[in-house]
C-alpha cells in the first residue's frame, strides 16, 4: 500500500506592487548591512591608526632601544636608539631576523627579567646588552616588544671589580694561612705557656682570621664560578656518604646550642661532584644552625626519583620574609633579623650554593617550613 500526500497549493502570484515592495525591503536590508560594515571598517581603521600612533609615540620617546618583531623574531620596526646602538638604518632592519643583531640568540623567551646577550653592530663590534621581551596583541596579530640596553660600561666595571677581588683574594690567601698557623701554634704553647687571658685573646684573634680565610675562599670560589674556571669532577657516590660527610663537618656547631640533626636519606647512587655538593650542604646546615633556637631540630632529607636528586634542609628558626626569599641567593645579600645581628657573614655562601647547583644543571630555592622556620630545597637532574 502506498501512501499519498495531498498536493501543495500553489503560491499565489505576487502583484507588481508586491514585488516592488519586496525588492525595496531587501535593498533597505542590504543598505543597513553596508552601513554596519562601513562603520566596522572605519572603527578598525581608527584603531589601527591609533595603534600606529601609540606605537610611534612609544618608539620615539622610550629611553632604551626598542624593536617590534613578529612571533618568529622577524623585525618590523625599531627606534632611533636601536639605530645608534647597532649602526643600521632602521629601514635595513625591516623583515630581517633578530639574530642579525644578536648572533648568539637561539630563542628569546618572554620574561620580566632581562637576559644578557652580546649584540653585533654593523661595523662588527660586539658589545654586552640586556634584552627583555614582552608579547602584545595588536590589530595586526600578536607581536613582540623587544627592549635593548647597552650595558658596556657596567660590564667593564664588573670585570674590573672581579679582577680586583681575584687579585686581592690571591694575595691574601697565603699570608692569612701563615698567620692562622702561627696563632694555632701559639695557642698550643709551642712558643711558651700562655696565661688564661692570653689564650682567650689568641683564640679570639684566630676566629677572626678564620673568618677572613673563609671570606677569601668564598671570593675565590665565586670568581671561579663566574668566569667558568671551576670544573666539576663528577663521580658515582651514595647519598648516605654525601650527607654523612656534610653532617660530620658541622657537628661541632650543634653541640653548644643543643641542636639535634635528624636525617632521612636513601642509599641511592648519584653522579655528582661530591666535594662541591658537600660544600653546599655544609653552608646550608651552618646557616640553619646559626639561625635556629637552642634545643631545636634540623631535618636533612635526600632521595632520588626517576628524574631528579632531591635534597632538603629544614630548620625551626624564624624563617625568611617572602620579599627576601629570592634575594638571599644574590651576592652580598643577607637576612638580618633583629635578634641575630651579631651573627654576621659576608653574604656569599648562598650565592656560591646556587652557582654550584646550577652548574650541576639543578635548581635551589627556599620556602616556608611546615610549621615554622624555612626549608631549602635542591633538585638536580639525574
């Protein structure tokens, strides 16, 4: 059985006037859409013009070198400071890669902190520069603002300072070692017995000399790390051995304050420069002891996972303010709580720790402890 549908009624024929009305309505709709499109195009043109004016204003008045690049680092514009800095006419830079100005550039990551690169001018002169990149959206698509500062003068001053520190450190190390040796023999009575007051004075002088020797050692290490002259000697060793050596070196500092050291250490094998990692741990543990209250506990944890060697040193001291957590790893930066002003150092220890850890391809940071105090964390890729 087949189904049948009733035939549809034919549409009534429109009159000439009805067709005219329909066409007129469609003409009005087309005109309305055209008006809207024209308005949108005009607004877009104004935005582009405004954007170009803002970009031109920024490029003209900004006090550092400024480049506008695409996301693939192809330059589209630059200001007069870039022109003076590199010696290229600005028109020569358009559609050229950023590597024309920075041959060592691999990939410029977006960062709020500048990175140091060597720029190359048109006449072949290399100069140190600080470079910062910021991504921005524009009507033409995503772009990069690249800010460039010539730091030649600062770089030369830092070189002079490093050379001076290295020279003074080398010149001081030998005589200080001799003075320390003589003071030790005097204290041991090699040159005759001393009265109690004399022994106390000699001991105080020896401690001050020890501090100077430690400073010279830190300065020499810092110089080697900054100039790339400190080579790591990696060997396979156990975590237990590394942590044990570090704890043994600072046990004498724990006893006068009644501080207990607790460790949770695996017996995994790791490939590191064990002497340098022990140096890092001795510094972290010494700081923990220095700023911990009497009769408190310091925890040392070390373990490995599939990818990393992890080490933590956790104390129960006063902790570190949030605004100082990143700064403590800078040279000559120290946290100075009101009741610890007598415990002064030189502010190089943590900078050296960071340099050694980073040379191992790792990271070091500090965070708040679980209840109080702070926890220094180290993570080194295996």
